[in-house]
């Protein structure tokens, strides 16, 4: 479970970046590969255009600009010769495949971020034009790095030390030496939680949770006398919705937790709440994960809803991450929905807390219709019951509203999860979008053929 006000940059380290090099160093390091740290807007200037079209930032007599170009006569000109034209301080240098490959020209495009005295700007541009083609500039839009492959989740390990039985005086286990030495699940500690919550589920939990919970009891070892193995539960989830569990040592930063969910990987804690507070835990323990999250993640519609939230977080700035984590809080953790005109709980924080489950469906709290813009900035409680909850007409309605919200997040790209390769595809140019559309067409043809067969 993420902490909504905690965020941290994460993801794959940037490769092939060159900072403040001389030309020989640059030529030795550079390779024809570009791994995106920066995406750029589409404004550009052609080779013959005037200086007014060059975009740059000026401060204290210095101009900072981003230049894109290909080299003329690729077979005879080297990168070293091109760099000699730069009477400037080079901050960053990258290569990538050319967006307009032409015969006789380089198949690489260069991006240079450099700093030059304002009075030398015109001379610099003229010099570059003599050795380059398709020179253009643009204002830079930065985005946070994020994992692109499921294997890169190993780098999403920023823990938030919010609660610790060794350090936090408010933790129920602070003064319990036995608990602190055995900070692991025990059957006796989970029995009371299991039986008490199970008695509430028929009247308080949504039907998706109830259906999956019965299956988990039947096939994955759920019972009042047993805490199931994460591997068994993970196999169950993977067969149902493609989600899988991954053990984690504690509370992750919001950015890292959300990034994991983008790959349908749920970071699952392994410790259990203290026996003195069996009906509430100040931190996400295995009761919270197994009784609250897992049954909901076994439902296809809800699993997609959860993934949609986190796909919107990839590359977002810290402010948007905080809003999305808060949205996650008021939906996946503490969400309510209507079923047959009756309000039911679907949030894991409710379904794993006897007291708050009763509180949420009583007349005490304020219940509002789900509005992503309002929920994203609503103050929340992580030490006591929520004073406000948001109720959706259905998961599909919540999913549609969330997609509309995510579409307004400012990113110079969109992302798509590829379930075949377990990777995140960056949709940042027409070619990639066209390929994705082709795959969608293939699936539609299959569905149409299936309809024809059964009709």
C-alpha cells in the first residue's frame, strides 16, 4: 500500500548519456542507441530558417538550448568533427535512429544540450548548419524515469520507514520483545482477524470479493487455521487476472509501488499485525494483503481498473504522483460501490479492518459520489477511520472516469502494457501507435470470427 504523500524517482538508470565531454571522449562512448530520458515537443526549425525559430533559455548572458540534427555525408564526417563546431559547454549528448532517414545521410540523429554565451549563439548555429542537416531545436520536457521491463522492478525498492516496531513509539508492538523478535506471520495471530472479518463479508463486501474469497478458500489454503503461502496465492492470481505477488520488506514509496502494479505485480508484505490490535493495523500487513487486496485483484474488471491508475503514473511528476496515490487510497484501499442499489465495500483497507468496515457503511462518515478530481486532493487519514468515502456506481464507471482523468495528465507520451513480453511500451511516435493499432485489429478480427462461428 503506498503512502500518498511519499514519492521518489525510480526506474532504469539512464545509459549512453554524456556530460561535459571533449569530442574524443564523446566519440569513444557514443553508440547508435538512444534510451529516452527526455521527450521533446514537436516544434522544430528547418535548416534554412532564421535565428528567431531557435528555441533557447537565456539567463545571466548565457543561452541554454537543445539541438537535434543529422550529419551531412555520413561516410566522411565523424562525430568528433561535428563537435568541433561547438564553441559551447556540452551538458548532454545522445544518439537515436533518425526520424527522416535519407540516402547519403547519417542514419543517426543527434541530440545536444549545450550552453553558450548569448553573443555567440548566431555563430554557433551557423557553424552547425555547415556540417548538419535537418537542424531544429525545441523546449525540453523532462519526465521521471520508470521501469520498462518487469526485471527492472528490482530497482523499485525505496522503502518508507513510516512504522517500525523497533522505532515507532505508537506501534502496537513497540514494547513487545517477543513480537519484535518474531515479526513474521503466525497462525494464532491471524485466526481472530479471519473469522471476524469473514462473518462480515456477506453483508458488507462486494460480490466480486465474495466470489474470489470462496475460491481462495477452496484452492489456495485460505482458512482460519492457516496463513497461505504467497506462492500458492500468486499462482491463483496469475491464472485469474495475470497479477502476481512479490514479497517486499516494508512500505514502498508511492512511485515504486505504483510502478510495480503497472506490470501486474503486487508488492506483498509478509509480517502480521500485533495481537493487541487485531482489527486494525497502522501498516499494510499480510492480513491486509491476503484478505483485502488479493480477492479483489482476482476480478478482471477490478484488476484492469487498478492497472489503469498506475499506468497513468509512469513518467508523471511528483505532484501528479501524489494525486494518483491519493486516488488509489480512496478507491483501491478505501473505495465503496453500489450493487443492486446497496453500498458495498471493495477497498482493501476496509475489507481487512473490522472496525472501519462497519464504520464505512454506517451513518457516521460522509459518502460522496466518486469524482477523480475531488478524490485526488481529498485529505486522508492513515491513523484512524476515514471521515469521507467515495462511492462508484460500478467498477466500469470508476474505470471510465479514471481514464478521463489520466488523459489530462501532462506527459509527452502515453504508455501501453504488453502482456506477452511483460514490458511497458512507450507510445511516442506515429509508427509505434500504428503497430499497436494493427495488433488491436487482429484481436477484433478474431472476435468477429468467433461471433460468426457461434451465430
